[in-house]
């Protein structure tokens, strides 16, 4: 399997895990947002550092992060700090809509910083995902909009773009160190803001699953994929998360998305599938 195919699988798998964030937030609706962020990040950092240490001992890899790896760590932490409050302050669909601007932001930034020119098909697909996201936004209604939540979602999206570019540039051997370090930073920030960290046993189990599957698992997979793909393409594929996020909440809590939201999700899925098919056709034509 070549690098581009592996990168595609990693990023799509990461986005699928990330899409469960709204589901976990609904399960933790009674818990303070900073408390959620603290435990989620603490569990994530602990788990990742244990795995990273075991791999380091087995593979004898160096522990140092390069400059790009440290930048990726900081932007990853900032994205986590902004993401969890955004989900409480505005709707899941609104967060997904703002997140859909990620491919274009990443394409522009990677062109300016890494001199990576995004493919024409990537830009066209990104435009269709933005249209789909606008349909999702139209279906949420004005009463669902929290301006602070929207701003935090925008901050999260910009942080994701910066993290994607930094991961592409980083030569750090083990991506787990970046994931663990970013979770540590996020946990310390949450500890500063949270009034209390007490939670019930059921909430602890939910937070542990939240950290393990949605956050740590997603970040590790995305980190591996983002290093194998152009930044704009990795960002585009990550939008698999956008239509899936409201789907889980609908299935488990019967919070049904509006017709415009479902149409918007269909546009985003169609754009990503079309992009993947075009890429596969192009690769097939390039083969001797």
C-alpha cells in the first residue's frame, strides 16, 4: 500500500472517531465544560505517554520534538481547548459548518508556508464542502447560534490548519509524543479554569472512552495521515466528520437534523467521494 492510500485511510478513520464528540458531550451534558476538558486531556495524555514509552523502549527512538513538532503540539492543544466549549455554546451543526472551511484555510496556508500548491480538484471539492456546510448552517435556526461558540469553533479550525501544516513539516519520529504533549498542555489549561474536577464513576468511564477513542485515537491516526498527504488534501478528507457528527446524536438521542442539514451533509460526502474517485482514476492513468 502506497503512502497516499495509507494517509487517506488514516485521515478518514481519524475523522470518523472525531465525529463522536457530540455524542460524548450529550452524555456529559451535566458536567462543567472545563471539567470535561481536564479529565479528557488528562486521560488522553496518560494513555498516550504509556504507549509512547513502551514503543520507545522497544524501538529505541529519540524523545526530542523538532521545532515543527513543538508548534504542532501547541496548536493541537489550542484546538482542543477551543473545541469542547464550542460544542456546549453552539450547535454541533454550526461547529461542523465552521470546520468545513478547514480545507481552504489549509490550502492557502500550505501554499504560503510550505509552497504546496493544492490540486485543482481539491479546491473544487473544498468549494462544494463549503456549500454543503452553508446548507447545514441554514438548517440550525438563529436561536441555536452562540456567537462565542462560533468564534471558538473558528479558532479550533484555524488551529487545526496550523497543526496540519506543522505535522506535514515535522520530522519527529513518534507522533505519540506530540499527541501526549498537547493533551498535557490542554489539561493544565483546563485545571486553571475549572471550579471543580469531581465527577461520578459513570462520568469517569464516559470521559475515559471520550479520551481514548474520540480524541487520542483520532489525533494519532490524523497525525500519521497528515504526514503522508498534502495539507489541503488531509484537511479535506477530515471533513468526513462533518455529516457524521449530527448523525450520531440523531441515532442515539433522536435529535433529528433538519432537511437542509441532511442535504448539506450529502453535499459534503459527495464532494469527498468524488475527490477520492478522481484521485484513484488519476493515479491509475499515471501507472505505466
